[in-house]
C-alpha cells in the first residue's frame, strides 16, 4: 500500500501534536502515558502515524482510541490501518459509523460552484483508493452528549452539516476544541471560516454557531492551522 505521510508535525501545546498531511490533519492528545488520535489521515497514513507516535517517545500501543470527526477518506481512511498496528479502539458518530466500517458508501457533498475546483485540487493530492481498504471493525458508535475518558472529560458535540454524523470534541478542562471540518481556516487570509464541501449548508451554519458558543482557548480544525489563545472569540467573530 502507498504510504501517506505528514508533511509537518507541530507541537500545539505540551499535550497536543498536529500531524499535517497534504490534505487535512490529525491530532495526537496525551494524558500521561496514554494517547488519543483525533482523525487518522487518508489510506496509507497508518504506518506514518505510528512513526509520529514513536517520535513523540511513545509506542503505537499507547494510543488507546481513535476518535473520528466524520467519515471522509482524508480523516478516516487511515483509521483501520492504525487500529491494526496499535490495537486502538475506533470511535465515530452512529450516523457515520456504517461508512467508516465500509458497510456502504457515504453521500457526497452538495458543492457550491466555487468549491468544485478546490475539491478537484484536493483529490489530486490524495493517494489512490486501495483495492482492499483497511476498514476498522468494530467501531464504537457515539452520539451528541457522550463524554469520553480523556483530557479530563471530552464532550462529543454533534456538528452535522458537513456530514450527517460530523462531531466536534470539546475538552473544557483544558479549553481545547477539535472541530473536524465544521470549521476551517482559510488558506488565503488565515481567517476562521465555515468548513467547505458540506452536505447541508444550513445545518453546517447552525453547527458552526453551536461550536462558536463553546468556551475554548485552543481550536484545532480539520484544515488550516490551529488558533492558540482566544479561540472562542475568533470563532464567535467569524460566526457573527
């Protein structure tokens, strides 16, 4: 299988590392000796993620769980590979879980005209779809309001619109918010914006406003650099 390696690894905080891929990014969160992976890159990312974990002074088996913000290949494609390497449990919202497991094909976005060339450019940077994808099984199904045992209690926040089962992960004790593709940072001017390639734009806007209402100091997005310091104010200004 073709490998799909990060182009950059960035320490966001002492507990948090961002793995920037050619398209999108994944995050490693550390609680002592235990790690959590939020999103998992595209197919071929499993082994490079394992190498990034070792580079941080951990073994792949220290990653106890993989939390997927949604089913799209640039976020979930490497989950099955890395789960097999590490033994980590895979989590996804119940509406996206069947697509993560490969039981059926997920619906595509409803494109704005201006989004089509950007989407084509992104597809050109992704690895080819494997003949036999490594889908994770089982997948633990999440729903809005669940609280996971990491980061002092990680709240699952339903954020539909990009996909029906898109979620964010909010760590209120640490003031950290992982938005998935519900929110992004523009590569043009670095401003916080609504994520692109949505299934339902009106739902996506409502989810953006819900996430902006949360208290956070650090916000990590599916695409674009994180906002470190005052992220809640940045999201609220963009939502307004």
